[in-house]
C-alpha cells in the first residue's frame, strides 16, 4: 500500500515488523496475543501510525474473541470502511481515515446501543491512558 503522508514518521520508526504487517499489509494478530484485548483502563485508543483518535475505552467491551472490541468509533469520520471479500468471507474492513492503516473488521453482532462489534488489532493501536487526577495536598 502507498504510505500516506499523514503517517507520523517519528512513530513509523517505533513500529514493530508485526505492526507494519497489520497496518500496511492488512495482517491480523493472533487472538489473545495483543497488548490491549484485556486492557480495562480508561483512556483513548489512537492509530499506532498517525495518532488519530479511534476508539474510547467507554465503548470497549469484552467480546471473548481475544481482540480489543468496541461498539463504536470515537467519531464516524475518524474511521473508514470497505468491503473485504478475502479468505472466502464477506466482511467489512475498518481503516484509519487519516492514514489508511488497517485496523480490523466490523460485525453486526455487537452489544447495545449500536449492535456493532469493531474487532480491532492491538497492533494497530496505541493507548493513551486518561490522566488520573492528582490531588494536591496543602502546603
Ligand atoms: Fe492512522
């Protein structure tokens, strides 16, 4: 795939070979091997290649699949979808709308309120943990 100019070149050098395979060759990490399928911290999942905000922890749910799963993107316009007919299946591919990096697929068997299940590779994501509030003690 053509490398988008929106990809953060400083981030590119930090990506592992597996991350590049998933993002730019539409690879899939093995289930239950990624960094985030079992992450329950509050925060924002951003694109590993360009920092685009993709999914909030508020929409993350335990799908049992071994991949981070969300019922909605943080904003519709931050992702793009395309029909994917590889491997003898009809699926809807999800990509980052800023850099075109492959994220995963979306299925119609998700929970309420959307009924959608965004099944996303950890390799395509970075997690920005929500700042925990620091309570300042009096001087
Ligand atoms: Fe991106």
